[in-house]
């Protein structure tokens, strides 16, 4: 959930995916449904397409807006421009965020034509450097074959991590993710593993019990192999 909304008194945070529980929370004050197609609070939880389809049906039945938060999984990280494209279930509103290493962050609010009819005629002004870097980034994503290449790199990363998972069964308890968003679950907290990987030059993120890998979209196959080799070496050292 985007920062700030959890403390908003007008937002009801459901701890269940049961459509029936959702229906009981809908009243005349309900404006819409917000969900992240890929949840990253602790590891990577991919919301099934069937569940998104049921939410789409519920939103249509009650006249609500269906909104996706693709802050973590949008802008090509899943192998598609937007992660929900893998499911074919289209939202009414979508928010996305990209944080480049050496440029201002790029945020996007995307709405359907139906909702855009009531929007202001001119977008708010933003910093020129943000516009320039954002345009260059979007041009890269739209280049012929770029997202196909990202998909192939994502599959390679998943394949190599799957091999590692079965090779080092005692080191990890689960593997989850999509595209270039992958995570390995440790038996306990992931911070010690993250620190050991950082000592060897591999930057990851501790997400509860998951070690999260967020490689750049431009990663090469050799860099993927090198990263997995570092994880393997750390696991081997810990089991000696």
C-alpha cells in the first residue's frame, strides 16, 4: 500500500482475499478498490489473475474504481510494461514508480479515458530534468525487443535461482517472484544473509525472511550468473 494510506481513516485495509469479505465492507462511501498485483512487503506474492478478475467483477457490479499499485512491479520489471498485463485484467486507475540510481524518480498516474474526461485539461508542471530522464527511460522501454530481452533475463534469473534453491535446500525455504523481481526465503530473518552478500559485492534487500533481488532491467546474463554464484558461495561457507 502506498505510504500514508495505512493511517488514513477513510481507507479499510482488508487482511483477506475473500471476495465475500470485500463485499461486506462496501457501502455508499466506498469509492474504489486498491490492490498491488505483486505484493512486496515480505517476499514477492503474485496475486492470481482469477482474483484480480473477481475484483474487476465486484468493482463493475458496485460502480467502483479498480486501482492497481504497480510501484514495485511496473515499468517493465515483470517482463511486461505493467505486471497486470500477464493477467489480462485491466484497472481503471494505476500508479507506478521508478527510482533510477542517478536521476530523479519517475512516477506515473494512469487512468482510463472514461475517468480522464473529468480530469484537468493540463497536467501539473514538473521539473524539466525529470521530464527529460523520464522520456529517455520510456523510449528505452518502448525500443523494439527491449521488453522481450527483459523477459528472457527474468526467466534466466528464475531458472538459476531455482537450481540454487534445490542445491542448497537447507539455506532457503521458498523461492518466489516474477521477472526481475525475485526472492529467496531464509529459515529466519534475511538481514544476516543480506549483510554477507553485501560483503561480497552483491546488493540485495532484506524483506522479513526474504532476500530480495532487484537487478536493473539492463542486466546481462553473465551478471545474473555471477550474482547467483555469490549466493551459492555464501551458502557453501555457512554450511562448512
